[in-house]
C-alpha cells in the first residue's frame, strides 16, 4: 500500500497504530466528491436535503447563474463527503445552461469543480423508465456510478416488486434503495457509500460518452425497458389518487377555475393571515424606537438610530410574514406537484400572449421576487422565449411591492367587506396583481408579434409528476433559506440605503432660526424639488420623489424612505404610523397614481443587475428599464388624471 | 416494420387513418389528432419539418428522452381548454404534457383498453 499519503510521513501519526484506524494512512483524499444526478421529479433534492441537512451552501457557478448546491455529509466510516446537487436532466445532451452544468460536472469538464469520485444517480422507484435510460447513458462516462432507488417505500406500498439484485446485475451498476423523506431512510445508502465507493477509486473507466443519436436513444430506452421487464413488476396497487385528482384539476373548465381560486386564496392569505404577526413586529420595532429615544441624548445620533436605523429596517422586516406566506404557498404547490399542472393549464393562454407554458413557473416565482424568477427562465431553452420572459418577469408583482401596496391600501382603502365576504383591501390587492399579470401578457404579446415578428412557439414538453404530500422538513428548509435571503437583503442593501436616505434627509442642517421643518433644507428636498416638475403631472409630491430614489435599491425601501421623510419632517408625527401620515398628506388620486407607478416602475437595482447577467448584455437591461419607466409614467399619469376627474384629487 | 407496410399513410386525420389494416380493427394515427381517451401503442416517431424553431432531429430526441419510443403504450388522459391543447399523455408509467403539434410526430396504433 504505497501511496503519496502513506509515504509522506505525518508527524502526528502514531507509527504503530493499526492502519485501518489511522486516517493518515488512508490513501484516499480527505474529501470525497459525490455528485447527485437524476431526472426531474426523482426526489433528488429531497435526498440531498436528507443527506446534508443544514450543512448546505447555495451559490452560483462562476460566470453562469445556474444555482450550485453543495453540502457536506459524513459516512458511517467517518469520511466527510462533499455532495453536489446537479440540475435535473433526462440526458447529458445539455440543451439548456442548467443541463450543460450537469454534463460538464459529470464529465469533469468544469475546471472550478472537482471531478466527482462517484455519481449518485437518483431515480423515483415508482417511475424507473426514463431514469434507467439515463443510467445507461451515464455508464458511458466511465465514472463510478451508484443507482439510488428513491421513494422505495412508495413503490412497496403500490406493490411494485423490484428485484434489486437483478436490477443491479442487469444494469451492471450497484443499486441501493432509499426513502429520502423518512428518518433513517438513507441509512442503507450511507452505509453502502463506504463499501461501494472504495473499490471504485482510481478505477474510473474510459469515457466513451458522446451526445446520443436518435437511434442510440431508442436502443438505450429499449434496453431500459428490457431491464424493467426482467427486474421490476407491475404495480399491484397502482396510484389511482393522482389520476383522480387530475380528473378534476386538469379538467378544461374546472381546472382553470381551481387555478384562479388558488391564486385568489393565496393573495387573500398574504394579506390577512400575516396581519397579527406584522402588528407584533411593528409594535416591537416601535418599542425599540421609543427605548432608543429615551436612552439616547437628543440630537443627530438619536435621530440616526431611531429614524434611520430602527424605523427604517423595521419598516422592511415587518413584511417578512407576508413574504413567507407567499413562499409557503409556492413551495407547497411545487412539492405537491401542482406547478407542472399549472403550466399545462396555462400553456395555451400564455401561448396566445407569446409566452411559453414553461414561462409560467418563472413568472409565478416572480411573484415572490423577480430575481429567482429570472434565474428560473433557464428552463426555457429558446433564446427569444427566454428573453421575452425575462423582460416581463419584473412586471409580476414581487413581494417587495407588497410593503408599498399594503401601506397605501391600508391608508386609503377602507377595510370593509364587499359581497358579504370579500375584503375590499384584499380585492384591490388582487386587482394590482391582475394588472401586473395583464401588462406582462400585453408586453410579451407586443414583443412576440411586433419585435420578434415570429409566430412559432417552441415545443412544450413536461413531465407531470405523481402528486406527493409536501414534507414539512423540506418546506421548512426552503422557507428558512428564503427568510435568510430576505433578512440578509434587509440587513445589507436596505440598511445601507436607509443610512443614505437618512443622510440625504438630515443634511445640510437647517440654518439657525429656521422655522420650517429641518428636512426642507436637506439634500433630499433639493433632489425632490429638482424632480418635482417631471413627476408633478402624475400627481407626485416631492416627498414621493425623494422616496423613489432610494427605492431604486429595492422597492420596499421606498416605504421606509417615506417613513423617514415624514418622520423627520413631522417631528411629533414620528411616533405615528406612516400610513396615517400619508392619509393626511396625500390625495386619493396621488395614492392611486403611486400604486399604478409601482405596477410598472423598474425600481430594483438587483433585478436590473440580474437581467444584465442573464442576458449577457447591457442592452436588454436598458430596454427593460426604459420600457418599464415609460409604462409607469403613462399609467400613473392616466390614473391620476382619471381620479382627479372623478373628484378624488 | 418497413416504410411500405406501415399502416400510417402520412395524412394527419382520423378519416385517413388505418386504411391498411382497417379490417383487423387496427387504427394508426398521429397522436396529435387523437381524441382524449385514445389508447394505443407507439408505432413510429416521425418528425416532419421544423417545429417551434427546432430541427426535426432535436424534436425526435426530446420525444425519445421522454419515453416515446416504438412499442410504448400511450393514452391521452387530459386535454387543455383552448383547441383541446395541450394534451397529457400517459406513456407506460409516466405522464407527459405536450402540444398536439409535437404529438403529430407520434404515430400510434389503437390498442383495446
């Protein structure tokens, strides 16, 4: 056993120790690198979560915006393993940026990634056909390979008899069963990792992979079907639940009604369920502000801590409950298997607006935030379709608009019920979402027919997975990751912008003997007054103009900025709710114009940055910015003047 | 099965389908025109011309990767509200959603349930 590690003397090693117990005698590298590969819906990510738990890192691959998920696990023998969760794919042909990453990591072509020591091919044990074809293709790469039959409990429950030994022999690949979503469901997999990975080290075979031709795909699928015929029995108790649910959910009429109802419930929930929690957070920050007010001596520092920091950050964090409720719905629907059905139902409707059915999921994610939505457009492989989706994604009402909408709605729209049960505020909220959707469809229609002048839509092909009960653990992990992302944003971008806006609103100090509020002498007022002539036709006062500037960093900052502007201006009003301040100072027409502005305004620097990165050009970022700004101006102009004409000025 | 004795005659439509084997009760037709509830066995994957800006070979590969190979059992389970499009097709043990336009490339022979 002469290897580099064994011959290099380790001063800490005890020379007489049993080599098997001595880690320094281990010829293997300290870290193993395993890669999870699998078809979409194989439960690959659930397995990744089960194996690595909270020891995960989510980032991007250099140069591309494909999400890179890496985690750490410990095998029973005590070795630590780096596990990388690769984007799901049916083949290594690499038809999209995601799939190219999978191909390049598997083949060891990506210089930034270690060549995987072992490929864990994850397959849904109840649906092996396409996965086994992928296994046959993966074998050609020569990399050590292990097939993981995930959801094995489900296969047993359905009476699918799988002869694991036979399957392994027929495929020429070791096979392990797993139940990612159960405690101890990965015990067998972990135990076998040590024994299976061991003999394979350094024995990677020759890579004979090349993009399979149609006839090779046929041959491989026939081989997979033959293996299934010999090693896998037909289900004795087939899944009838999925078929029964689909009879209703995919019904041409009922399906669309259910989809709309789901969206409606989602937005009502965002508005009403979050209320108690938001009140709690609000009063918490208010108390904190009062405490700092009494603890600090009056003056600049007190103003900075109370108005700049506490009320600024608090006014954004207060929206965390709403964002989490929205993500809760999205995660639940995704895990349940409904998202693919939604894409099916929406394909023709979206298609008539020039969008791909697959754009539905990115656009739906954009309700949470345009950034993950734009990143999710990678599933659309046609460049123009992808570009159209990217251009309209920021029109979907993202969660950062919720603070602005909520603030204005609760200040100006009475909280009464119409038709007995519908909350009027919720209805206006729904209307704003609907306006966002309608404008997105309109813009994509124009792009498709007048800009691209192309009438063909690329193919829509999507697997509709069996329904599965969402797992608390995976939903909780997803919610946690999103909450952290939001809080990190609140803590960095938003906080620093709050400091900037506080500075703009506080300096220069008013001259001695000044009678007007201090803010009227500040830089903010100067900028606001400078913008005023441009924005006066849409009904904006200079305080709004001031708030729009930091709102470029993130839309929700505008709320905090308004709060700062009015808190500092009002003096006594500092303790009041921002909403009350607005209700006193704005006309209804102005409030509605601001709402209209926010449907369209390109007020998010990070979204623009992501568009630049995803499209690889400043041009498309500029196009997005310009068209959205134009629409925002036109929309709020019309809304303001109509409202004034109706006597709401 | 060679080109000459394939029952499908290249015309998209129920009225032309299955002429060769009508007497045996076999109906061969592109899945793209089949009604909801149709059940059959894939006889051929034949992509004619570009579809959605993709070359025929790419469409063929994608269909194959989703399990549409000769011999697979297919059944149309659901169809969309507008123009009965797209369709949800059971292929052996999985359900695939696709548009009727691409499903025109899947030539199937009716099978009794």
